C-alpha cells in the first residue's frame, strides 16, 4: 500500500473532516441564533422545555433545543479530527435528529416531549436527519476516491 494512501487515511483536512466541521458550524450557528432576541420571535415566552419562542418566527425553540444544537455541533467539530470519527459523529447526529422528529411528530407516545415541537420544527429535524448522513456518505465516497482508503 502506498504511503500516500496511509497518510490520507488519517488526514484532518479531507472531505469527511471538512464536512463534519461544516455540519458542526451550522448546528452551533443554529443554536446561537435561537438564543438571540429579535431573530427568535416571542423571546419572552422562551422556557426551558415548553416554549412559545420561535426561531425566525417559524421553528419552535427552547433552551433545551438550543443546547441540543450547540452540543451536537460542538461534538461534530470536536470529533472531526479523523475521517472515521467525523463520519461516525455526523451519522449519529443525523440519526439523533430523526429520533427528535419522530418523537415530535407524536409517533412515540410521550405526554410531554423533551423539546418543543411544531410542524415546521418536525420537518426541519426530519430533513436534517436525512440530509446530514447523506452528505456524510458523499464525503466518505470523495475521501475513498481521493485517498483510496477509509
């Protein structure tokens, strides 16, 4: 096996690690924006779990939701040090958002969901839950094409 392939397998600037940092940055930005009055409408109605505050006047948000965005974003950035760690973290993040969307849609019997939900938030989480892992699969394919190993 060539040394280029072995070096590429542990690169911290490959397609997967860049993608993991981009996803992490997006989620951190989403978490920060959901805590900014003005960008978040009805900010006075924001609560820890249940909340009437809405990000961009569309997506219901709360302190816990902001913490989830910030935490998952920080994890994606922190674990983007190697392609395998970045890939696993991004895929698990996508799966987390699918679980949040399914729970918020009422498909799981839960009298008080841990995150405030509305239809727009459920669709946002569901779309992110599918697009984030799909992007990770594409980044992995680019990584294998460029370096030959994963």
